[in-house]
C-alpha cells in the first residue's frame, strides 16, 4: 500500500506542521538555494521503509493510538541532539530516522501517523 512515493509525502506533512516564517526573519540571499537537498532533509530511508512494511495494520487505528504505535516502533532509535539544526541559513522541515531527540521523536511519529491516512 505504501511505497517510495510516501517519502515526499512525509516531508510535506512535516512542512505543513512548521509555522510560516515571520516577515522579519531573514530570507536566503539571491545566490543561495531556498530548498535543501532531499538527502539532507530526509535521513534513514531504509528505516522508513521498514516502518512502511509494518504499517498496514496501523491504518485503521484512531490517530492517538496510531501515533503511539509509530512511536513504539521508533523505540531504540538512537538519541541525537540538534536534529533540527541542519543548515545555518535555511529553515527546513526534516526527518531523521537514524537519530531523534525528544521533539523530533514526537514530530516524526505524528507526521508518519498522519501520512498513513493518505492514498
């Protein structure tokens, strides 16, 4: 039911959860790219694919149980600090399935659980 096409969908869900930048925040200069490479913002594709392989039974769970189930499946993922600080000039949503901190553990669990509702 899920495939590699789910990877960009997860990134979109993460992006939709990020607040819109305020007008006062600095924008990338004309010589820089406003988008980071996918390999920078999405780390751990194999781990993601393992979760997708387990996810079919989770689809019909209520959202709270689904988030908890995804979180439970992520247990054992190493703690890694500063997972949101991936670039000094561009603020970008990201997902790192190889290392999570307390904030990204929840955000990835929630985004993954929400993604399961999508075709």
